[in-house]
C-alpha cells in the first residue's frame, strides 16, 4: 500500500521546507503541498523533521579481532542502527587469513550479513597485502561485487608498506575506486608502548599517551603525499581525532587535492580525561586513535562547519566492559580496541550539533547521509529526500528530551560511552525503502529485510 507522510518539515543538505511525501514501491514518488490520496497509509509528521536516513560508513559488525569478536552482529547491530535513525551501513571487513584473496572476505561477509541485516548494507574491501593477483582481482571486486572502496592500515598486523600503499592508491584511482586509511605511525606507537610497558605504566591513560596526535598526523600527512604521488588518487581518512591531523588535511584540500576526512561523535564529544575514570572505567574508551585533549573538539566541529570534514561515522566496534574489555585490566595493551556508537550517532549529532547550534540542520544531513552516499557510490538512490530516491526516511522530534542510558539502547553491549547525557531531539520513526521498521524506539522490522547494496564507482566532483 502507498504511504503518505503529511505535515512534516523536509530537510536535505541544502533545503528545509514543509511538504508531504508520497511513497510507492519502496521509492519516493512525489513531494508536494497538501497531497491528497485516499488509498494510502498516512503518517502524520506535524512538528517533526523528515531527514534522509542516516548512512554510517564506518562500522565493524561481527569483527574478529585476535581472540575476541565484536559483540554486535549484522542483526543486532543493524537493529540498533535503525533505532538510532540509521538506514544503511557500509561495514569495514575485518582481516582474513594471511595471503587470502579479496573474494575470500567478501564471501565471509555475505555469510555474516545476508538474511540477518534489517537495513541496507554494503562492504568496504580490505587490503592486507599487495601482489599482482590482488591488483588484478580488485577490478572484479569493484565491478562485479559493487565494492568501490578499500581500507588499508598503517598499523596493526596487516599494515602496508609505503610501496604497497602507492600501488593500492594508483590502482584504485585507475578503477574509479577510493582508498580509505587508518592512519597511525606504527613504529612510533611501538616505541612508545614498549617504553611505557617497561616503566610499568599500564593503566588506560597510557593507551592515549602511546598513540599521541603526532602519530596520527604524521601518517595522515604521509598518506596525503603518497596520494599526490599516485597522481592525485582519491583518499579518505577514517576516524580523524585531532586538530593537527586536520591541519594537514586543510593544506591538501586548499591545494585542490582529493582528500576526504571523516570524524566520529566520540572525538567531538569525549576527551582523554575519560581514561582516568576510577574502577578501570577508562577501558571503555580504549580505541584507536584514542580520545584526545578537549581542545581538539572545537577544531573538529569547526572543520565540519567549514567543509573540511565531510562525514561523521561511528567506527562502531563494541566489546563488553564486563568481559572483553577486562582483558586490559592491569595492562592497557591487552584491551581490545573499539567502542559502541552505531545507535547514538544520529541522536548525538542532532542534539549536540543542531540543537546546540554548532552546525545547521542541513549540515547535519550532509555529513550523516548525503556526503556518505555521494562518496561511496550510493547516490542518487540514498542520501536525500527527493522523488526517485529510496524511501529511507527518519522522523526526528526536535523537542523530545532523552536521558541516554544503556537500558534504552539496543546495541548488544553492556555499556554506552554516553551514559547519562541528556539529549534534545531524537528519532521517533525509521523507514527503510517505504517500510516503517522502528516506531518510538521499538523495532518492528524483520530480520533479513536489509538488502545488499552494490555500490557504483566513486566520482568526487560533486562533493
Ligand atoms: O579502536 C578501533 N577503532 N577499533 C576498530 C578498528 C579500527 O581501527 O577502525
Ligand atoms: Zn581504524
Ligand atoms: Zn574502524
């Protein structure tokens, strides 16, 4: 049955206006003033904003990391995402066995997601090593599997050498794909970590001190220069946490280089004092890059306002505080890295961004939905409310006050880093391709409703 959303205020990356929205066969078919139809299910959106569903392009569902597995799988994680106003994700595949093909991980991830996800989903490829087979296989993964972005790491087990990085950048440019990077200087981190461990400095704050901003900024700068050397290959920096890294990004963007930056709510709202919380609570915030000194936060918000940071994603990678995180009790180096955030991104960005007037509501839509869709080959199906787009729509009540607690969230993990925060503005309805799957924080959708999104190639001209 067609659906008619009446009396709401539509928000896109560039407009805010009152209109009705008619939906048929999963698509938005008409937007107009006072649409009259008597064959529709009607949703009254008075006093609500209609925004394009959130697109979270940095999640780690089902991630296998050493001996532990991230707590959310493609069912629980996407239920939580939907309850928080996110209607699509692009998940970062974890590493496969050493030497495996690219297709190996694609198959593993379809095994995790197909029949489980409740919202639409895609994958970023992962490059663990480079040789002629991998370079040639990339073409099939981009064209045949619809995976036009790949992640590389400059630290962790499968870090790439500069030569491998250059080969990846150049090949993906050739294929109209994009390289995304976890930028941290591995050698410097190892040196610092070793010296703290030798000195018996093992509490959570030493996680942050062993990965200082210089480690991240150096790696960002290195990647920018390698991307330039590769013929201005498009480059996407994930989870930017600090203003020093942002400075290098600004320099490159002002020179006209195609460098795109993503940050996450944790770097905008939490700071490194959290590592000093009593009762080992600091373990909850062990993630890489780590939380930074508070002064970075305003610079990151400004980076969003000024258009240097184009995406806010989550890096959702949850481990229970009571179980997996306790591995780091007494030694921060043993703590699995990552924190939850898939459900809280949209509410936090609305409340702390829009309601607190740090960003406009249009900028909110741009960085949480429109830009991610454009950068990662989902536009013009996803990322806006316009005729012809998928009917992925979220209703936000701007006046709803919510006290954020673990108890009200759906993430399959025993804590939220945002416990006790009072938010103003919260999603009250989530629709994916015309179907309401969340109403008033209750999931009413179906396991397996989510569709795999084959993504198109990357064209950054209109970002
Ligand atoms: O600490 C983090 N961020 N864990 C998830 C993996 C990554 O580095 O993105
Ligand atoms: Zn990372
Ligand atoms: Zn990540």
